[in-house]
C-alpha cells in the first residue's frame, strides 16, 4: 500500500481478519441457536401429539368410530389406517374430532395420525390408538340339550363364551319367573311336573346380545 508502513499494513490485515472471524462466529452462533430452537419446537410438536378412538373406549361393535385428535402446535393432520402414515390418508386442516372407518373387524384395530406445522416445515412421526372391534354375539351351550329330571329343584348348567371381546354377563329365565343374572348355572327352586323351556341370554363387552338359547326341561 502506497504511503503505509509495513507495521501499519500488518495491523490493518489483522484487524480485517479479526472482523471476518467475528462475523463468522456470530453467523455460526445464530445458526446453532436457530437449530436448537427448531429442534425444541419439533420435540414439543411430537410430545403434544395425541389420538383417541371413541374417547379411549376399549370395545366397539361399529366399524364407524369417532377419532379425537390433539396437537397444540399443528395446523395440519394426517389420519390413516396405515401404520407407516405414508398412505391411506391426506393432509387436512387441523381438527379436534372426526368420524373414521376401521380397516378390520372382530379384532384389535389401530388408527394412526401424523401432525405438522406448515409454517416451520416440521412434522411428527405416527401416533396411534387401538380399539377391539366385535360385531358378533356371544354363544351359549348347555351341558344337556334336553334335560330330563324327576327332582323339584333341577339345576341347569351352561357355558357362555365370546372369542373377541369376552362375555360381559348372562341372564336366565325360568317359566313364570323374572329374568335374573346367572353365571354358568341356574336353578328354579321348585318345578312342578311338566315340560318347560329355560332361556339363557348372553351379552358381550362390545354390546352384542345373543338370541335366547333354549334349554328344554322335562
């Protein structure tokens, strides 16, 4: 540099280098802070993601269910029956509840959801909830299809089962008496000579009620 001594040139060079280094450091600091902020937002987006079928009910006998959706930071939601959340649905504006059709029947069935914040360009992974679907009534089998007895206090024995949701309860009805709860057996207490039909009705945990099973008593 004309008219500038070697020592002044050295000072000027170091000053410029210091300015450049400081600028780079500030830029890196801003980038790290932005990355941390984005990561924190993504964690918060994921931690607030929730889906619930029929308000967390355990059983249903209907393929149409209500799905509750929640994410405080999302503006779009993707609901699907696909466990990867990559197909079977579409990104829609955020909503807190919607009707959904289960993909399978008479087993535990899952529904999945993803959430995203479009302004920040971040999304969650899949979250899910499940419910046991059962639309088949339980079954009842008697120990003896036709019970022949000469006692006044016969005991009628039976087995009730449901392979999906399980039996919630059974009721028994003898002729001339009110229907009462019973489990595995029932007795009238006093039966006159004659021919009778005893009815057993079973209900499962999903709300399905079987047609009355008939036990003939002679």
